C-alpha cells in the first residue's frame, strides 16, 4: 500500500478493492477479483514511478491552459424539451424518472 | 474520386465533374464494402448523408457554398450527433441518441461537410489499440491482423483506407496521433481549448481535445479551420481568433529550429522506428532546418502521471452512467444500489472499469495527496519543461509511437503493456500542447509516425512545418493494398 | 435532569437558493412549481458531452453576501466535484466549492433577551442544488424530478458560536433578513428557498473541548429549528446524564412528533473524493468588480435596526420586526414624510393594524393596497385629532377595501371626530339621562361605571366623539 508517505505500492487489498468498487458502484464478480487485484497492483506500480522525484515545491496543475472562468449572463436560454430528453429513458411515468424505491 | 485531396474535391465539385451526391454515394459504397471488413464504423448514416449531399448540391447551384461544401466526413462516435446514435463504443450507450450535436459536428455541417457515419473507437476513448470497443476491434488497413491504434482507431483506419477524405477524433493521451501513426495518416491534436469539447463525451476533461485525421496536412488544415474556435458552451474553450490554417501553409515559415529530445529515443523505442525518425530528422536538416538536442527530463513521468489524472477524471465523468435517465439499465434490479452496480458492471467493459477503479482509488481519502495531487504536480513540471524547451526551439520532433502497429491481442493481456504505447504522446496532453503526427516511413510494410509538438496555439506554424515535410516527401501518399 | 450544568454548542449550515433567472451552470429556468422535469435541460440532466458554464449573477450574489457580512471575498476561487451516487444527483457528483470558496470569514451580530453575540461565518460557497425524489407516488418506486437540479445555492456555514436554540434562530433570522435585503434569495422556506441543517453538541459548562455532535436535517421553518435543537439538546443531555455517549450521526427532525430520529446508517463513511472540476476554470475576480458590488450594497438590517432604535426611539422588538423585511422598513420610513411625524405611532400602526390586514390575506407589504402615502394621511389625522384610534381602524379598513385615501374616507363617511364641547355636553347629558341607575351607582362610590358611561357616549356618537373630552365632561357632570 502506498500512503501519503509515497512508499511504493503493494497493490490494493481485497477489502480496499471492495471499498473502491462500492464507491464507484461497480459489482465485482468474485472470480475476477484476484486477476483485477493483480492488474491494479501493476498499474499502481507504474504510477508509483512518480515517487522518483520530490514534488514538494511544485503546485498542482489542474488545467493545461491557465485562464480564468468565463461568466454566463443570467438568461434563460433553454426551452422545455422534456419529451425529447426522455425518449431514451429506461423508465418514465408522468414525466418523472422512476427507480426502485429509495430508502432514506 | 476517393484519391482526390480536399482542394481537388472542392475544385471538381465546383466544376461539376461530379455532384456532392455522387461523391457521397461513391464513398458510402466503399464504406460498406471495405469499411465493413475493417469494422471502422459503428453507424453508417446513409440516408442522412445523401440528404445532406443533395442539400450541398442545391447550395452549389445557388452559389452559396461554405468552405467544405459536400466534402464527406466521418465523426468519431464520441461526438454527439442529434438523431443518430452516439455509443462511444460502449454497451452503456448502445441505445443512446443525443438530442443535440457536438459543436464539432455542428461546425463541420455548417461548413458543408456531409457526415457518412460514426467511427468505431475504444470504449469511452480508453485504449491504444481499438480492441476495447463493444462493437469489436478495428483492423489496420495495412495489415488486417494488426490494430489501427486507439482510441480513434476507426477514424484513422477509414482515412488510411481512403474511405473518407477526413475524419474527426479525440486525443486525451495520444488517441489521434497514435492511430494516425499506426495507420499512416496525418493526425492533428490542437491546443487544449482550441476546439470546443461541447458534445464530446468526456473521458478526462482536462486532457480531452478534438482533432482531425486526413491524408495530408493540407486536408487536415481545411477541416481544423472548420471546427476550431471559441464556443460559449465550453468554459475551457479559448476566446481567441482562429488563424487561416490553409492559407498559412504556403507562407514562408522562415528559419526552423527543431528540438530533438533524447527522452524520445529511449530503450522502449523499436530501433527500426528510431531509424525512420532519424531519417526524417535528416530530411528536415537537408531542407534547411537547424537541429538542436534538448532534454525533457520528466518526460518519463508522463505515463505515470497521465494514468492517475486521466482515470481520476474518468471515474467522476463516468458516474453519470447510472441507468436512471438514459443509457443501459440492467433488468430486474429490486433496489437502487443493485440497479447502479448491475447497470454499470454490465454496461462498461473491462478497461473502463479498471480505469474507474484506479481513478476512484487515486481520489479516495488517504490517497489523494499521494496520487492525484502528486500527478498534478508532476504535470506542472512536465508542462514547464516542455514550454521551456519550446522557447529555445520552434518545435519538438520525435516518434509518435515507440513501435509500428502490433498484432491484435498482442498487448491486450496486460494493461500496463498497453499503457506503454502512449509513452511519447501523453506529455503533450498534460501540457495542453498542439501536436501533429505525420507518415514518415515504413518498417516491414507498416507506417511510422513522426510527431511534431508546438507551443500553445501554434497550430498554424505546426501545420506549416508539417506541410513543408509533405511537400518534399511522399510517405503520406502510399495507399494500403486493397484500398487503391 | 439538570440542564444548568450543560452548555450547548450549535453551528448552522444554511442553504440560500439564489434568486437568479437561470440555473447556475445552464440556461434552464428556475421557477418554482413547474411540472416534473420541464425545467431540466441536458446540462441539468447530466447528459453525455454537455458542459457547465458559470452564471455571472450567481457569482455576484455570493460576493454581495460576503461583503454584507464583512467577509473576505476570494479573488481566486475554485469549483470542485463532490462525488456520490444518488438518483436525484444526475452526474454522480455535485459541483460545489471545497478548498477555495468564494467567501471566507465574516460575522453577523445577534441579540436575544438583551444579550448580544457575534456569530462567526466560516465560509460561504456556491454550489448546485440536486433534484427531488418522491417516494411511492408510483407503488414501490421512487420518482425523480430534476427541475431543482442546478439551481444555484449559497451554502453559508457558521462557526459553532451559538449556545441555545433561541440564538440559533436569531442567527438564522438575521441571515434570512440579510439575504432578503440583498435580494439574492426570496427566503421562502415553504418552497425550500432557505434551508437549515444544524450541528448540535453539548458539553459540561466550563469545558473547552467540543462534545460529539449530531447533524439535524429537515428544519424547514424557524419554529422547527428552535424546537428541533431544543429537543436535541435535551436528548443529548439525557444520554450523557445517564452515562451514555452521543453517537455522531445525522438525525431527521419529525415536526409532527417533535422528535428526531437517526437516518439509516450508511454502511461506510462517505468519501466524496473532492477534486477541482476540470470542466470549470478558476474564478478570478478583480477589485473593481468587488468595489462595484460594494458600492451598490443597501443598508443592512442590523444597521437599520440600530438606526430605528436610536433615531426613532423604537423599542428593539418593534425595530427588529420592521427591519426584518427591507420592504416593510422602507414602507415604515415612507410614512414618516410629514412635519411632526410620530415614528412610534407610525410603527404601532404599520406593525399592528396594517400587519393584521396583511397577515389575514397572506400579503406581502409590497402588495398592500394601502400605500405609505395613504398611511401617512391617516397618521396625520390621528395626530391632529380628526379621528380617534377606533375610528382610524375603520378608516384603515375602508382604505384597504379601496375607498380612497384617509381624508376621503373620513369625509365620505362623516367620521370626523367631534371636539366641540357644546355638542359633547349635550351627548353626555343624553347618556346620563338614559342611565339613572349607573349615575347613582357612581355617586355612591362605584367609580368604575364611568368607563361604561363613556363607552355608551362613544357608541352613541358612533365613535366620533373625542374620548378624552367625553371622559372629562362626564366626570365633571357626575361630580358637580
């Protein structure tokens, strides 16, 4: 495991894999878990090559072209296109999207 | 007529040598015949194409022709097309029809281009071989047992096989340049922000940029000029006038200083490819360019940084595919969690899921600093080194891909082996630079791509330099067997 | 349970819906109550390929708030994605601000029962609202309406500076008044335009460390905020007094049962994986922009309240009531145009009788059929003795019903007060003649009947007689 200390990764434990799969809402077939862990370990080992250099003095760069956000005028420019937008919806009734009941 | 350049096509259409409809029909016929063998399209939009071509003919008669009136084009299936399925090469969007056109699609149409179909691609633009498509792999026209590269493999293969004069693609880590190299065509990835991302299905938003495949630099310049420009619907598009790329090609480029970075010629490079690139560099020198050896020390960190940043953004960008409002929904889920998990697990392919997992991990509590933040810092370093170098030289030149087209399945077994394909391309995306890949030789009958990297918004200059190369070489005029 | 040994520590997270015409990142409209999903465009629905563009007015509104509470307005702020799955969250992430919010620091001042307190504001940030899930309209299904998705919110996070439910409400009311003064939020709590989550903990008096807190949700009125917090404080004290421990959790307030209950425990702690939104660039604003907003700031409720007390001699409660709404305060001040205007009288009539009319019809002061000029005319006639209080009520009612201004009503209805002593003496005589029993009672010492007799005289004059003169004349006649 690599933590903030930047120690090379030994990969992702089964529990961690289950946790991130849950965060990402992906179901894992138990049969694919060993192979997936192996692949993730290899990917993380590749990624850990980053630890070759000290980045303490660098500021992160989130955008390649560093300009400022442009502002939109507060105008309504979208008309109602509900029927068109819902044409491919899996389940709709009375204009509402339906899903299995969500328990709060 | 499938060998004519865009300039020649424009002239022929104006001279009424053939109609736009005839041009479209001729290309559609080849797309059906050869395109099916290559599996380069996921949708052929024959009826719409013919209707658009007839409309282009009417404009021709009326005498109000936009720049690319009647010129056929294929759009990568990552661009939303109103009324035509946009699948992104994924089961998730197999049934998705966008109610809007991507800006790229809209601008191409406004310039008179006739869309013949949507090109096959790696699922959600994740891949370097086009083997990750829900619709099956694309085959390389130079050798059908080999990959065309990815992720815009369908676009590259279609242009290489002379099925269409130009095609659009997207380049997040090399997805225009690498398939252009492997298929022996010209591919340009503009500066980040030069072409609108509106309607381009996002993979990694801070890296994605639309690009163009064509058979020559001049053809690419025509199409880039049509699709580039500021778009108020994309906050990251840059409000800056678009240069006249086509007319700039003939302008005197002046003295040229090319930078050759030793990191582009490391141990991973196939020596035969390296020889071809050296020959291309000599070609530049023979034609008056000055050569300067430079170094981009952090280049080797581009792949690690890219494979954190891109998956991190992808893990978030792809959260919208949840089976609720559109796209694939798994049948019979009794609760919302099951609905999410089954829909996403069944709707996404293996590579997409891997990247979502890696990205989720890189952003998760406790790992954010070590992965995501670290990668963005390295991005700063790589960007600074490249831009620093570009103050010394006009362009940086090197190979696009460390090797020529590989066999189907050859690299599919291990994700990291596949990721290494992008060793020379991802740095450009991290820094948001424009770059072009040109055919620059052959190794065992397979094309070699030469990459030319410029500073931000130097597209006109890049195209000029590339055009100068093509004016004195003929690698780009070679045609794969069976596609004559 | 000995509550005096414990001290509550309360912080609030307020969500103010910003009163823009279009959404924060799309051009869809923001009106309330549209049919489901008719105000949800491709961006709000999170369709593939569409992109957010920031609404400039939403940004200006956030800056306005920051300046109003004396906060630092960040010249460089960043939008981030908060990642989680929920059916009413279309993209699987909410665009919010995390590390670099637009507003940091600042404070509002509140006073309760004479004591005043400064409540610090930690930060205020812009974010998009989620949609709405409706359960069981269709059996066994949840139905998703995304009209609300993308409506701009300003989340205002306070420091844990409040020590009682009453202070929490006072703080919330103060912020409510501020956002309405600034006209950046309509403040309508029924429609969810102004919402509150409360973080509540208790500790032994004198201790500095904070206790474990719970987060209360669904507090959609000032009354519920007060009741829910009071209830939660009592619950936590009871838990601690009985030797238990408070569990850090989110609790939902049930107004009908006046009770809080924990929300279903999530199987794992949320990990929102915040990171800068790559679709949006950093927001850069310059001093000129900030100054242009600062120069257009209205007088704020706190300042105005203090001025009303100092300049007009109003009581604090009355001043607070009048300044709770900018339009009400404007109305009140507009009635004071006269030479010799009496602010306390005006305040009494604006908050009292006019307030009653407004409440009865559920109208806002700006929709009052009685204009400030009309009210001013009535107050003038009250002061100069043309009408008495009871008659003035009748005049106000007539004005409310559209009979014209005060003078018109007084003349038309013949309501001018009778001050002429001759006429009043005749009136008094008539009343005394008609009530011999009460007269003899008064003279035998039951002075209380005087009131009854004055009342009879007022009644006989249909309220027009000057009550003070009637009283005086009557007492004089009875004690002759």
